[in-house]
């Protein structure tokens, strides 16, 4: 299996009123390198795209990429054609490596806009090199720019930044330095294409947590009341757990609960409510991880805080009426 390290450049409307709702970002360049299993570059793909939605590059895009309207006029090829070439070039047996989740979403969005069928299997796994770097450095949720990581790793700056192929090559060089055997199990899951029905909803098990992605629900209330998203399973034996602290909202976009496995101890569940890419509904990502004493105290604290807020709210309502 090959790795395909992908990078895109895109353009947008100069003014919000001119924005095409279905395509806020129009891809103007695709760059990618194909790596063998030892992370050595064996092929490359580069193409400029002739814009069809936003005919002029906004200043920011011109400044970042150094591209001009003339360049795209002269060398650009229509997206439909480039996408077909690119999909053929990717082949069948590959996994994407991408700096952050954004480029994959934009690629799929542009493909959807032109009614190009996505041939990739579902659910679609990819490697987020930006996240894997943070994991390797034990930096948690920190996300660094590609450029800063190149400097931190002491990789030579022998080509410019912010053109698709150049950034793909730099991303490949970071990828090469990762402990790949260890990190390949930390794949990410594409959230652009969601499960279409409950049969496609999947739980992924990782070393230290599990992740479940739900289908789309028109209303947030329907999502958080759904029976399946509210179930939690032991990370080790995958037994369904009885809740110790039932689901409660943190007042924002997250819900928490705990459940205990008699063999493997306390687990904590979390549901993150997310808005779908096209803003037509909601989906949930439920993670389960083993609870440390500290986690348990944190959850108890959160719950107490929410209870207190509700009590105060009721008191205020009572005084007002
Ligand atoms: Zn268990």
C-alpha cells in the first residue's frame, strides 16, 4: 500500500455577498507525492486549476501562493479533468497523509460541487500528519504550522512554501520522520461523508480510546436522545456498560457520562455535537476512554457545576415570576 501526501491551494470570494454557498473555497492547485511503504517518494502529481466559480484570485491567495490570474489562465485545467486524472493517479490501494483535516474536506466538497463520484471506500480513513506530529511530541491538542515544524525538525528549506507540490513534499518529509509503525493505528476518519444509516455507523477502537461517528440528524435533540449514541462500551472487553453517572450536558457542545466494567474499571463517555459540512443537520462523535482518578474528579466537578447552574436558573425564574 502507498501513502499519498496531499496538499491543496484554494481561492475564495472577495466579498461574503459573492460567496457561492455550496463552494466557499475553490481549489486552484492540487499537489501530491506518492510514497512507498518506507516513505520514499516514488511519484508526484501537480496541476493548476482554471477557476470557474471565483474568476479572480483574492489578494490573500495571490500573496500566499505567488500565483496570478494569468498563471491560472495560461496553465489551468478545469477541475473535472484534473480530479479525474488525480483519482486515476491515486490508484486503489493507498492512504492519504494530509496536514490537518481541511484539505480532504475541501477536495470532497469541490468534487461534490461538480458531481464527481467519490470512489473511496466508506468509512474513509486517513493520516493527519499535523496531528500525528503533535502525538509524537506529546503536545496534546497543539497544532503547529507546517513551516514551523519543518524548522523544529531541522529539515532543510530548499524549496518555497505555500504551493501545493512543495507543501506536499515538506509534509512527506515530516511524515518520514514519524514513528510510522506506532502511529499508523492513529488514523483519522473523514467527517465529510457521514454514515448514511444506522448500519454504517461504526465504532473504531484505538489503544487508549474508542470513537463512534453517528449519521446525520436534522435536530440536535434527536441526536443526543438517540439510543445508540448513548451506549458506551468497555475499551478493553467491549462489553456494554451500565452508566454510573448518566449523560449530562456541559452547557456547550459536549455531553459526558461514566460507566464501570467489573473487570476493567471506570470508563468515561463523551459526545461531541458537530454541525455537518453543509449546515443541514447535526452528527455526534462519541469517544470512550479509561477514566483516571483525576478524570473522575473532573467529571464530578463538571456535573456539580451544571447542577448548581440549573438550581440558580430555577431560583431566578421563580423570583422573576
Ligand atoms: Zn471490560
